[in-house]
C-alpha cells in the first residue's frame, strides 16, 4: 500500500531525500571512476607507458566493435555466449533445486550423498571439462554441461542448507494440522527459500559464464570464448579485450535481471 506525503513526517522526508542523494552520489562516483580508468588506459597506450599491441586501447576496441557490428559477427558471437549462459544457469538452478528437494525429502539419501557432494564441490570443475568433451563430443552440449557442472553443486548445497534452516515450528504446525510432507514442501519450504534460490541465481550467473568460457575455449567455433582463444592465437588482441569487455557487460546485465526478479518478489510479498 502506497502512502502519500501527507502521512510522512518531515524528518522521514528528509531521511528519504538524503538516501536518494547518497544513491545518486554513488552512481556518479562509479561512472567517474569508470571513465577515469578508460581515459587513463587510452592515455597510457598513446604515450607508450604500456604497449598498445599487447594491452590494446579503448579507441581500438571501439573501432573493432564497430567493424564487427557492421559485419554482424559481434551479434552472432555475443548471442551464442549469452544463450549458452542463460540456458546453463537456469538449468543448473532448476536441477540443483530439484536435487536439494530430493535430499531434503529423503534423509537416508542425504546421508549417503553428503560426502560425495563435498568432494564434487571441492573438485576443480575446469579439469573435468576435457572429459565431458570426450564423452559428449565437440558440440554445444559439451559447453552447456560444463556450465551446468560449474554451478549445480553450489546450487544444491545452498538451497539444501536453506531447507534445513527453515523454522521447525512452522513444520510442526503443518504436521499438527495433518499436513503431508508435500504440504510442508509447497507451503513452507519453497516459499521460505525463494530468496535463497534467487541468491543461487546471482552466484550462478558468474559460475555459468566461467563454464561457458571454458567450454568455448576447448570446442567452440563461435562465441566470445572462441574469439578470445582465436584472437590470442593470431595476435588480434583487440578481439580479446573486446570480448572481455562484453563479458563484463553481460555479467552485469544478467545480474541486473536477477536483481529485478528479486525486487519483484519482494514487492509481491509486501
């Protein structure tokens, strides 16, 4: 329910105004820092403080981006990596949540699986990527499985811990009224852990991007990971730096989408 200014005290209005000013100041400072870094990078390259061939420079990256926009290749490479990342982190979240539900549902399976989850979570997933490629072939499936492998165990453990930390009094209340385990899951566990699942999505954005890049490094014929590897091999380092910049923008975009989802959920709860 929205309140008009008539019901807000003068002190509260001043506080809200101060919060707004702080948010604006933070945004301005962030933009200034970013522009300063870009400017320093350009000046350093032009004055030969750094080697522009190795480190590139913003104007060259912009020029390369414009050329690739005109021939359409930038959209193809970016679109492929974005699609793989979105599919990977959505599937890993759904599968990880499903596995967490199964483990919570059956405590015997949880006790059996617990040490295996710890070991798998401790393994460097990048070391398993070449094995996946041998098993699944040189195709997009290998890239997607690498992205899923990066984040599925983290999702499972995060959501499972959320389930195990739910207030036991709520569970006992459902049981007192004759509710089944399915009722506990749908009416207590899942609603209480939506913020946990959203947090898992936030983590999975970065992990899935890493998984996609590892997969594309090894097998892709297109995508930002392919551009990075191929560009470094033929010393087109403008491609490499451009791909890294776009990856940063994609990570920020996907994270912002998850934040919007979280805000919608919080608004709905209110």
